[in-house]
């Protein structure tokens, strides 16, 4: 059995490797096939290592030490980070306008938001003739709804995504506590700085300048926090927001429900399921109708044609990014899509079953967190079009889990987390 010191070292190193493969290593694109394999392997290692730590526990208010020098230092760092984030993000927004010739995600979302604010609820998902001569919105409600605030208050939409990104970094900062091994702690700070610098200063991923991905990152950070809180309502709402922003969580949902049943938490399974259904109804079906929901439910089937188009026009998105699509090539897009669907459901479920029965013989914990990590790693590893900005959701899952698990002096809690 590994000691906690060795486990802590292993987790930090795995997160460092995962971070480097998704950031500055990509400056040497000829090795991107190697980075894809190592990045995927590091993600799997993180999921496995999580199991052998004590249960992740979200710090509660009564344990928080607000009036300490450490807290004030963190507030100061957050302030400096906020100042830097504003100016670095401002640079990208000034350099790259919101225009469909650069990327059409946010322009499409802007039209959806405008329709909503004008009271045309049932027309939100109608065709948009002014974009590419007619395009159908494909974004799930939790993805585009937060951007209504920017339309209402007349500021750049990208500040919403930047806000989600800033929330993720600040969560990592305030959860992180010093550990006795100063070298390891400095390594944690360094990999945090590497990810921050990469996302705010490099153009290749277009995370700030063109995408809405900061919102998704914020949702997944919330889900990690929720799973560490032992609050099933918090977990259900956070999971619903994740699922109603991207499909990446689709395989984790049934695995988690099954986990609750195996643990004989039938009441919690019912609460989780009913809360999720309520979120689906009130965020999607009731306001916007059954037809858009039905259309978007079938939309993943269109990814095959879309992937073929990207292969034809921009193959660099495959060869210079992460993900395994590069190994399949343009002639096996349909085969890759089939694999993606199968393993997105099978891997989380089988991993959860293995972990659950393993826990009967060996002391392991954090199973839902480990299954979440491996679900996202597998989904994005085999995604049809591996746009680089997609992979940073997995990075932030690792960062928040890391900050929760490497704490050396944890307060005792009466009840084990879910």
C-alpha cells in the first residue's frame, strides 16, 4: 500500500504531466501523437490515484479561518489575478472581434439570447438566416443562457466566459493549502501558473478570444465541489448544468445513479434523478418546446459529417491538438464516432462497478470523483473533432480535485461523502 506522501507525489506529478501535454508541449507539434497518449494516460492515472486518498471534503464555513495572514495573501493574489485577467483578456477581445469569419459559436449564441430577451421564446432555436445563409442553433440551454446578461447590459459576451474561467482559478487558489513538502507545493503552484499563463497569453487554443468554454469549466468545477460537499441537491443541479452545456457528462450520469443504488442510497438516487428531470423541464422543454429538445438529442449523429468537413478544410485541428482522432484519420470518422458512443457509457459504468466491488475488499473512496474524471478523459480522448479548447475542462477537474486531496490536516466529519 502506498503512503499518503507517495500518493500525493504521484497525483501532483500526474496533474503536472497532464497540464504540460495540454499546454507548452504543444509548441512542438510534431510530437502531438505522443502528447495525446501521455495526456490520456495521465488522466487515467489521476482517476485511479483519487481512489486511494481519504474522502474529498469541501471545507465548511465553521472550519474556515478567515482572519489569518494566509487568507489575506490569497485575497491579494486573487486581486492581482483579477487585474491580470482583465488586461490580458481585454487584449484578446480588442485583437479579435466577435465575427463569424473567426468563429460562429458566440455570434449564434448572441442571436439566441436576443430572441429570448425580445420575448420570442419559442423561436430561440429557429434557423438563423443571417449566419452562413441559414444555420440551426445547436447549443444546450446552460451553455447560452448565462450570456443573456451581456446582451442585457451591453458588454462583450466573452466576459461571461472569462468570469467562469476566473471562478475556476480562484476556487483552486482558495482551496489550496500549503503542504510540508515545499518542493511539491511549489510544483503545484507552478503548474497552476503554467495553465493560467497558457490560457491567457497563447492564441492557438482561442479559449478566451472565440469560445464560450469558460462557462463549461465553471460548471464542472461546481460539480467537483458538489461531489465533495455531500449535498445531493447541489450535486444534482451541478450535474444538470454540466449535461445541459455539453454532452461530455452523458456516461457519468447512469454510472452515478447506479452507484447510489449499489450503496443503497435509493432516496438520494430519486432526488438526483428528479432534480435532473426538473432542470431539464424548466431550463429546456417547458420554455423552448419539445421539438428543439428532440432535434438536439439527435444532433450528435451529425458530428460524423461535421468531422469529415473539418478533416477536409482544417486537418491541423486533428494533428496539432490532443485526442485520438488523428490516429483514425478522415476515412474512419464513423467508426470513431461509434467507439465514442460505446465507451462514453461503458467505461464509466464498468469502472464504477469495478471500484465499488473493490471497495468491499480494500479501503478506497472518492469513487464518483474518479468516475467523473475518467468519463471526461475518455469522452474528450475519443471526441470526433478534438478542438484544443475542449480539453481544459478536464484540466480544471484535475486542479480542483488536487487542491481538495493534498490537504494534510483535514477536519473530521461525521458523515462520509457520497
